């Protein structure tokens, strides 16, 4: 078996984790959530959630990951199994840390390929910039294969861009942690930041494009985003939304940070690195994300009502319909639209490679496959697993995958992680472990936050979401009869994947027990 | 934008930029130290 890799530098791992965290959500989900939940006032519950939920979970995942890596495990089954005090069942809880990222990957890479396609279509002038909402929606539907129209008559262009995206992702995975992921992040993140800053500046310098409508100014647009509605702070929904946004934006509870941290050396710092990665994510989210989409929508879509409608329209609509239309209205719009989608593509690929790595680590660390073989095996399985999301997009298949992998599993897994860390392993030992090689001293109050506050916060989230969202989704409330078979098929696919992972874990551990006995 | 809006924007931006600068200065300091050793 090849020797376990390590990251090349501290900056490399920070940029890799930040890259994993920074995605489409930073630029599309956050701005919408902020304006729909009190504007500037939203930042109060947002920062509270960052301090009490996001950052503690970050540190817990980094610590568990580094501990696991020191014992030769890059994924949660091995990590949880090795955790002092955890029972034999713990490794099966850990399977969520492989299943979750893999499920997300099966649709995320497809969406990422759209951003690549749209960058191409922007630069080459194929996007219907002057056509209006209906044309832009038709373009998207045609591209996705949901409609045959003057823009697209088949799914082949989408499949081609998906293939390019797929091969690019696996190329970086094949090159390894240091030569692939770290290198991608070291170049990709500065490019992402550069593109984001460029677009933010472009939007912030819009001034008042239509002098006959002086109220549609960038100053008023920023006011629309940041002016606080304090009355919303009394609404529990706003606090829940803020916690949810922090949770999803930092990519905690997926299992990717566990895997990335497993490639740290035991003496490598966690405290400062986790903080730096989180800070980078927040820069991209609040400063860049808050300065592009909603302010531009305000200025070009008729002010508050247009911007609110854009915010309510959902992530895909905002990113792939509203934004190119807006860019079409400014000078050199084609170029800026291309840069916008390039930004989203870089944000996407630095995230998608992190979604692939846990499964690769599992194959290498637990099944003893070489990296080459692990990449080939996983590539084949992934390619097949991605096809349903492409072919059945219009039938709610992706919504189903996103619910289980992208929502439920995250909250459940994060709760498992923090309880195992603070209560099973013990917060005193965990605290000591966290500070091995630390370059900053974490405030001691975090010992109590990690043990009591974060689990409580997660339990509230889990409880509220279970009642409001999870249960209706599980019983397929409002799903049309025609789509039900597809959503059931998605559930069966998830179940089969989980059974495969659990069987592999059982087989590997049985082999080890027999090996020890003999 | 009203005064509260400006306040929230500047404080949010300020806190995040301070965090970014603080953490990356320390990171680069340590990386340089390791390279020299």
C-alpha cells in the first residue's frame, strides 16, 4: 500500500478546505437568505451561529480528521472506530461520512458542468442576453433536456460539458492530495477571489445606470440589502435560517473536512487553520456574495420588488437566468457573464474534488487499493451514479438526492460528530487533542460551547427541520404521482449505496479481526 | 442606505476582514518560518 500522503503546506490545506466550503451557495444562497430574513439584521443571528455552531464544528471535524489520519484512516468509519469509548457500532455511523459526500457529488458535478457550459456560451455570445426572462429560461430548459427548442434539440451538449467536468475532476483526484487537490486550490482560490473581487467592484461601481430612475442606484441597492429590519429578530425562523446558512456554507457535517484533515501531520496546527478556512469562506460569502447578485438585481430589475422576486426565485433561477440577464444590460455584458460563470465553475470544482476524496480515501486506506485503482473504480461507479441526475432532472431526482445527502445527513452527521467528540471521547481529551500543534489558543469558553451549546443548537435545528421540512419531504407531500417513481428510485439508489459501503466496512473489519486472531 | 444599514455593512465587513488578515498573517509567518528552518 502506498504511504499516506500529507499536505505540502499550511496554506495549501487552508485553501483546499476553503475551496471545499466556497461554492455556489456563497454567491447565490446567502444573498437571497439575507434579504428574505431581515437584511442587515440577519447578520446578528448569522454571526451568533458562526460562533456557536459553525466554528466549533469546524474545529471538531479538523481534530477528528487529524486523529483518524494519524491512525491511517481517512474516513469516518475508521476514525469513529478508533475513537476511545466508541462501540463497535460507531464505524457504521461513520458510513454517513462516505455516503453523504458521494450522494451530493452525483448531482453537484452536473450543476458544476452547467457553469462551465454557461461560461462558454457567454464568451461566445450564445446566451440570449437581449431576449428577456422567457428566452433565458427556455435556454436553460433546453440545455437541461427538459424542452426541445430553438436553443437545444438534445441533451448532447450537456453530456459533453458534463464529461469534460467529470474528467477534469478525476484528473485532479488522480494527481493526489498534494499534486492534485492542493495544487488546484493554490491556483484556483486566488483566481476565484480575483474574479469575485472584480465582479463585486463592477457591480459596486454601477452608480445609477438609468438616470431617468435615480432611485435605482447602487447606494439604494446596498441599503436594500443591509438596512436592518429588527422586527424579524423576534421570528425563530430567521434564527433557524441563519444557523442553516452557516451550517451549509462551511460544509460541516459532510465528511470532507474529516478526510482533508486526515492528511495533516499530528504536529500540524488545527486551531488557526480551521479559523483561516472559515474566515476565507465568510469573505467570499458576506463581502463578495453580498455585493454582486442582490445589488445588481435591485438596480436592473426595478428596485426592491424585482430584487425580492429574484431572491424568492431560487438558486438556479438566480444564477442561470437572472444574473446573465442582468449582465446583458451592462457594457461588455458577455464578458462579465462569462466571468460570473467562470467564478461559479472554480467555486464548484474546488468543492466537487473534496466530495470525491472521501470515497477515494476509503478505497485506499481501508481496502488497500492503489490510488490509480481507487480512482478508476470510483470513476466508473461515480459516472454511472451521476447519470440519473442528468436524465431524470425534471422528475425531482436531484431534489431527492439533495434532501438526503445535502440536508438531512449533514445535520445528523454533525450531531453524531460533536457528541462522539465531546461526550464519548470526552471534551477534556478532545480539547487537548485540538491544541496539539496549535498556533493560537482557542478561548476556553469553547470547551463548554462544544460540549453543551453546539449539540443543543444542532438538536433544535434537527427538531425544527424534522417537523417543518423533513417529514413532509419523506412522505412526499405535494409530489405529483408521475414523479413518485423517480423519487423512490433515488431512495433505492441511496439505500443500495449505503448497503455497499456498510458491507465493505463489515468485510474489512471482519478481515482485520480474523487477521488479528490468526 | 440608512445609518443602521451602513453600520451593519461596515461592522460585518470589518470583522471578517480582521479575521482574514489576522489568520493569514499568522499562517504565512509560520509557513515562512518552516521554510527557513
